C-alpha cells in the first residue's frame, strides 16, 4: 500500500481557488510531491502572487484567471494549461458555485476523456458548502467512465481548512484509484 498522504508524481493539476486557505494546502502538497499546479481563480493577481511563492521554493506552478461561466473561456484555459504545464490529470474545484451544470468541471471532464494517461486515472474533486451538496452529489454520480474518478467533498460549518484539504488529497492518492461517485462530508466543531 502506498503512503496515503502522498499524491502521485508527474501529474498536472488545475486547482480552482488555489490561493484560498484550503487551496493553498492542496497546492502545496501536490507541488511538493511533483505535481505541476495550475492555480486558478477569479483573481489573477492573487493566483500570480501565490505561484511566485511556490516557484520561489522551486515548485512548478503557473497562475490562471478562470471564468467558469463561459465555455469558450474554459476551453482556452485548458489549452493554455496544456501548453504551459502539460495535459491535465486532476481538477480540484473549490468553488463549484454554478450548479447544476458545473461548466468548468463538465468541460474538464470532456477534455480528460479524450486524453490517454498510461494507466493513471484522471481525477475530478469538487469541494464546496452544504448548499451545493445535492447538485454536486448528482453531478459526481453521472455514469461512471473508465479511467476517470469523480468525487466531492462537502465542508460543513467550522470545518478546518486542513481537514477539508486532507479529504481532497485523500481522493487524489493512488489508494483512491477506482473510488468514484462519492461525496465525503467534513465537519468541525466550534472552539469551546
């Protein structure tokens, strides 16, 4: 059994809202283990600043501005990432706020289906608040596709960023190969 805390090396991951507290934890861990990280979000400046931090540690990262509502913009984004870092293996969308279509995740799923990965499963993990849980659950349970694992994480209330990031990272490990259509709920307790 592989180290469950260690994501596989040599991948390319798009982390939407990668500069948020949860996103930073996910990006740090992925990059430290050899994954090239595309840090994206509605603030290109915040993405660029965080990527400079990663690059100063000699980690491979590039910033991108994401406009998830526009299919043409999503396609351009994915083409840019492929040209800069390589074909996408992983999507971690920390702001899947556009149910039920999830335009970004749907476009990424379509692109991933047309890409060969030499035996490695592609991964999509959507993470968000409880209000998105019903739509996210339906989206991740769409018909299963060989070579593509699609899962979700729901963060409740005061769930610490480290716990949410841990659940996301768990779904990206080799030990999670074959797990698809699932939603992990992460909770927290208020300080006493």
